[in-house]
């Protein structure tokens, strides 16, 4: 593939240090929390008024509804103050501020983009496409979250991104989110947690139950099986942990897409939500749902997990189960194949595998499909997002790692009816890091988490040196013609 066929776009998304989240600060625990509260409670009202005025002056215009966030934080420390004690609104807000801080979510990097059609394609010029770009934002402590941008591809494949606002915020936990009893039980079995305790805990629950209902049932089961206290305590903890890892969040309908941030919430994600590969999945009835595979990281263990959303307002975070759920970089095919879900993986850290399943949450088998062949991919291969369906086959953007850990982006082609069969691959990369792309947080790396077709043009968003993101485009016909 000749590099002069690739058109790099003069558009770069760089980290914006001014985009800050208002987040909890300090763990709420016993003596230290109560000592800080006592110090604030000892202040006179005039001093409280002056201190709160200073906080409001410095931070008030940097956040949407800062008062609501700080008052919620205050409620978390209220036990140290006294439930019946009367406090002024300013003192509550000040207490909330002492247990909050700003987090610059893009302080280190803004990279590894994926690109999907926007659910709203109304009021566009002829031949244009509105899209959503997801990005991995990395800040202090190398904690990664997901942030979004919207944009339009015109008929000539020029990209215009909607400017991001100065604000960003996290979603609210969806109230009274329900768990399906049968599905939850199956996940417990997959984790080896089936037994007397889990059967007792689930027995009295309805077919659809909430987290609070599960907590109550787990507490009752723990009391009933008190003689095996240590064993039941460990299982009880894991049952609740599973529930906490399957959760739903909701953004306000009037929020701007660029303001929405999916920040780590569950214990399995505590150190990052990494490399989300979004895809618009076409259901058999013609309806579309957006899914994303991502890597959850808790500081020690990586776990491939799943996101589901119909509209980029309401998100479900879902655990994946089965022997094939291993390593980073799972990527879902955009429709069923021969009546089954299909997904790419790299379970052995080196080669490409294809997996099939009757259920999106459970993946037990995998089939070897492709191994490194050319010098620029000798170390390992991986996908760069979900396969793209073409008349010639499933086009998969891939990455290869060669000498000096240099990453390049290339492509291969899988059979439409049997994607375990490779029917073409490129001898040379599509994109190699050039002089303007190789320097950054991780040098010599170009990487993508998902591209799209616009007419007969392949549009690739990609990261540069794990620091910033840009775009390239090339004719699909040229890519297919270069396949061997």
C-alpha cells in the first residue's frame, strides 16, 4: 500500500488541561473525617461565609451545578456532624468542598479513538454524516476514562468537529436499575460462586431485582448461614462485587455530548476504563444498538468488559464471562453471522482469534485465525476496532508491533460467512508513525479503536504516540485492491 494514497487530515485533538471533573477527595473514614468536620464546625458563620465566597469565586464558574455536587458530598460526611444538627447552607457547601477536588481527566493524554455514526442524522447536507468520536482520556495517576466528541463528515470527507464546551461531568447512577435473576445466576455459576449461599441469597428475590434488594437478601443469607461465617462472608462480598460491576448510568438529556465523561466507578475499573471499541450493532429486527468492548483495570488485573447504549445518554456496564474472555482488545462484529454473535480477540497476546456465542455476555470458545507474518508485526498483532462489512468481506483494521516496539496500522480481510477464514491481508502498513506522530507519552505508536466507511472512503481516527488523536482517509477500493 503506497503511503501517497493515504490522506492525513490537518486536524489534531490534543489534551485540554482545563477540562476538569469535580470528584470526591479523601476517603471518608472515621477519625480523620470527623476531625476535619469538627474543624469546619468550629468556624464562626462569618468565617464560613468568607471561605465559601472564596471557593465559589475560584471554582463556581468551572463546573455545572457545583452546589448540587458539594451538597451530595456533604451528605456523605453528615454522620460526623450529627444527623439532627442544624447547619447553614453555606456551611454544608463548605464541608462538601473540603471533601472534593478537581481532576484534570486529559492531563496526560487524549488518544485511542473510535468512530461511529451518530444516532441523530437529521438536518444534514446531502452526502454528509454526523458521527460520534469516543476517546480515551488519561489524567493524574494514569487513570483512564471515556470522553466524547461529535462531528460531521461532508460529502468530500472533510471533517468538522463540534467544539467541546469548558465543562465536563459524570453521569448519575440509574435509580432502581434491575438485574435479571436468571442471567445473574448464570454469571455466578461462571465465576464458580454457585453453592448453598448464592442459592439462598437468590431464592427469595423476584425475577427482576435491584441492588438494594440483593444486599438485603445477601445479609439475610449471611445471618442464616452464620455457622460458616468466614466462607459466607467471602462469597457474599463477591456476589455484591459482581452486582456493582454490572451497573447503569444516565446523563441529563440536555447535556452536551462533549461534557459527558464515563469515569471509573466499579472496583474492577478503579484504575481505568481503557480503549473502548464502539460499534453500531444491527439487530436482526433492523434496530441498532451501540456496544463497546473495553479493558477494565484495577491496578493489577485487566478484564475485558462491555458497554451498551442506545443513545449515548444511558449506558449499561456489563461483565463478560467465559474462558475466551481474556487479554485486551476484544472487538464485536456489527451483526450476527450465521445466527450467532461474533467477536475478535487476541487471547495469547500475539495472534488474532475469532469467537462465536449465542449470548453477548458469555464467550467460551475461540478459533485461531491469523498470526504475524511481516517484519513490522513480528512481535504481535491486534485489531484496531470492530470489523467493517464490505462486499468483498469483513475489513479489519489491525495493528502490528515490530522492532523497537514500533506500532503500525494495517488491514486484513475475512470471509463474510466464515470470518475464521482469511481471504486477504496487506503486505505493508497503511499508516506508520511519521516524524510528527512518533513523539509523545509512548513514542513510535499509531493506534485506533474503530474506523468507519463513508461512501467508498475509509476514515480512520488514530492516536499519535498515546498522546493526541488525528484522522486519515483513503479509498476503500485501493485498500481492497492491495489485499494479497
